[in-house]
C-alpha cells in the first residue's frame, strides 16, 4: 500500500501551526458549517433503533434516493438501482473488491485524481493504469473498471457531456463498469456538471454505469458517513449481495437523516452560497499573490500553481500559517500544483487571504 498521504503533511502542518494567529487549514476539505436542524432532528427521532437496519436501505430511503437521482441526475426512476453506502470513500475504496476484481484485472483511473481510486484497486490486488484518454488503452481485455470524476477532485475540471458519452460507449462495447464519482455535482461555478446518468450521456438506460454520491459536502454530513451509489440495477444488486455478507450497513438513524437531507434543497442552496463567497475571496487573493488557477470551474477546491515543485509551494503557504495539499498527492502529473480547499469558516478564509497578500 502507498503511504497515507496526509501523514506526509505533518511537518508543514506543524510549521503553519506556529503562526501567531493560528493555522488556517485548507488542506483536507472537511466541512465546518452546522448540520441543518431538520437533519439533526431526523437523526434524533430515529435514534431508538435496537434492530438491524436493512443493507439495501429503508423503503423511505430507497424512494428518496431514487427521487433524488431522477431530479438531479436525470436518471429514469424505473430503471435505476440505488444503494446507500457508509460515506462515498468506503464505496470507492472497496468497489473493485465488491465487484470481484483481483490479480490480472486492470482498474483505470484519471492521471490526477482522488488517491482512494488507486488504493481500492491495490486492496483488490488489481493493476492500476492512469489515463485520461481511453483510446490510449488499446484493446486490453484486462480492463474491468474505469473511474471518471467530474467535477474533479482536486482540479475542479468539468467534463462535457460529449466526453462522458464517449466513455459510456467505450465501456459498453467492452462490458466494463464505468464508475463516475459525482460527489461535487451540485457545486458548479463557471460550468454546470452533467451526471453520467443523464439521458444526454447514457441514453435511455443505466447499463454498465455507477454514479457515486455523497452528502458530506452538500449537507455537511461528513461526520454521519452518508453516501450512496446509483446506476445499473444488475451491478447494484451484485454490490448489495456482497455488502450483506460483509456487514456494510448504514445505521438506521443515519438512513433517516439522509431521507431528510435528500428531501430539502434549501439548505443545499444556503451552503452553496457560503462556498461561493469563500471561493471568491480565496481566488482573488491567490491571483493577486501570483498564482495561476487552472480548471477549478466546479467543486470545493482551487487548483493553484506558481510553476514550482508543489512541496515548495506547500512550504510557502505554511510559513504564512496556511496549510494546503500538494498536488503530488493526486498523481505524478500534479506535482506543480497545490489544492486549496474552500472548507474553512468565513473568518479563517479571510485570515488566509490577508496572509497571502501581507
């Protein structure tokens, strides 16, 4: 297994923590704003739950998930399968294993991407190939799973529907599972992201497709571990069967909280406005401090560069009391960038901007 990347950031974290006004942590991207009251109430009201919950999710949750992907992704509610997960990272990390992949199989991941895609493949014993253009893979029959991420973590890049449609066609021609990490779908800024389940991308069915979603960022539920996967019913049923054996069950109170969160878009709009304001403050400060911002048209991060080794940039920030993530965490070709998260309070974001310009 590779080193856990965040452990490598400890020296920079210690340096940033010595700032007289304290550290501004823009590295991990963990939510800091309150969980909406309606969601907390739903959790509390469901807390008397002595029995085992359903791995497939309660009837109310399955209906809420189906309605949500129909409204927000364009999926056909009569054709799509849904399944709650213990956060999205759990599903990402174990998907190759749940699908029965192992030695001799290939998992394709983007060149710059969330590290857990690679970790999941390694846990299963599969080989990892980094590629953004599937045509470069050639006719390799070992490819069993392809990851796509739009909006991207860390780059904030949005893939157009035409590109996604080509990926869908490629996967179906080879009977490969195409898994789309869409955890930042609701956070489009200059561009509007499109789900892999949108008819403009996949036509009238979900064959070979999985869309992975999270309530961590849109509803501040990172601490609840609330995620889900939607798509090809046959593939979803396979995942469910394995998860039943493995005990991968979302707790009943969290399932109730998810129902409340999925039914309410007002809190999502409110949280989106918070992130938009913080994004403007940080983006303006970074540009004035001499950084180039690449992609970053959606999502919760700014992909910034001074065209130097990313660890030198991390050190530059740390000396100003600000902690950011080195682009090398996300792949070898990210080594000239850093990822700057929008997930800090208004006060800490303003402090960071002042320090960058000081």
